[in-house]
């Protein structure tokens, strides 16, 4: 037992573990599931058989998206070192595990790799990566730094996660499978759902960061409205998202199994409400844990939705 504990402790002192924290694991998992989930949706809708050639392009899309993800979250950390020392002191730049030069090198390398791999993989993927990196740069980097404005900050997050990634990846996989560049109704349903869902993530993420944001004059909805109001707003936005997709299931949209769509989303929505009742908004740890729970619900959608399409 002590050997296992010692091995875990040793790993936490490595550069690799610091890089893992720098990459913001919850976003890496979300990006990975969106890539693989949209590939499965494309396979299900086009009824195309899997091939080795597809796997190579799929891996290329995955690598390009992961590198782009690390570029965006890394740039944000480079610009927010002083704020993160208050809000997220465990991050490598805030804690001193990475120097500023190391952070800059990682960000530049990831940005270049993302563009090069996307360019080698396909035109739709390249377009998606270029737009995503441009928005991610405008979000964090002065003089634009859109994250200091609540509306534009939220728009950046849910436009990339909700619209650009879903539509761009599906068009890339559709192109890969030799199909016409069209977006079927099922993908529009997923896109709209994720668009609204990521709006909730965008506004909720500032609740545990209120102390540092206020100190450095970052205006957020949490500062303007208060934690309780933003918590309730995020919860009801998520609820409306689930109710909307349940209605879609009842209406029997094509390419989705209606029974699975309705039952799975009813269960998840009920679980979300039960979990929300235990959150103490005076406890920063509890708020952060519920924020991570919302990300788990985000992950779950990229598992449930492809299953619904495959079952159809």
C-alpha cells in the first residue's frame, strides 16, 4: 500500500503531471468525447462501415483538437497568472511549477501543431481549428481580452464548444466518409443542446472565482448578480436544455431512438436536481465540485447522443 502511495506522490511531482494540470483535464475529456462522439454519430447517420483509413483521420482530428484545446486554456493561464494565484493556486504557472517561458513554449507549440495536423487531415477540420484558435486568442489576449466582458466571454465559450466544434467535426467526418457537406437534423439538435448547455457552463464557472475576479476587475455575472442568482440561472438553463431534448424525443426526430432519448435525459435531469440541492454556496469547494459535476453531464451527452443515433 505504501508503495502505491509513494508512486502516486512521485508522479505528482513530475513534469508530466504538471502538464496534465496545465491542459485542464476536464476540457481535454470534453474535447475527446466530442471528437469520438461526433464520429460515431456520422457513422450511424451515414450507415458507413468502419475502415483503417478512417481511424488515421479520426486520430488526426483528435490530436488537432487536443492541441488546440491546450493552446486555448494555456494562453488563458499565461494571461491570468496573478488571478489564478487566488482562484486556482494549484495550476502550474500560478504555483511556480512552470515558468512563464515554459508556458509560452507549450502554448506556441500546441498552436502550431494543431494547425499543421488539421491542415494535413482535412479542410473542414482546418477551418474549425483556425476559427476556434482565433476566438480562444481573442478571449484571453489583450488588448481585446473578451473574458472581461460577461456577454462576450460567454459567447466565446459556447460558440466554440456548442457550434463550431460540433458542426466543424461533423462536416469533417462527413467529408471523410465521402458524403455531401450537409448537417442533418440530429446534429442540429445536438448542436443547439450543447450550445445552451455550454452557456450554463460559461456563467457557472465564475461562481468559485468571484474573489480573484473582483480583485482584478474582471466583470462577471456572478459579481453583477450574486452567486445564488447565477447558480439558479445555470440550473434552469440546464433544465430547459434537457426538457427541450426530451420533447425532441417525444416528437420522434429522425436518426434518433426516441425511447432512449426520453428516458436517458429524464434520468439525468432528475439526478442533476438531486445533486444541486446539496450544494452550499458558502462553500467554495462544494461549488467547484458541482461545476465539475456539470462537466460530467456534458461528457455524458457525447455518450448518450451517439448511442441514441446508433440505436436508431
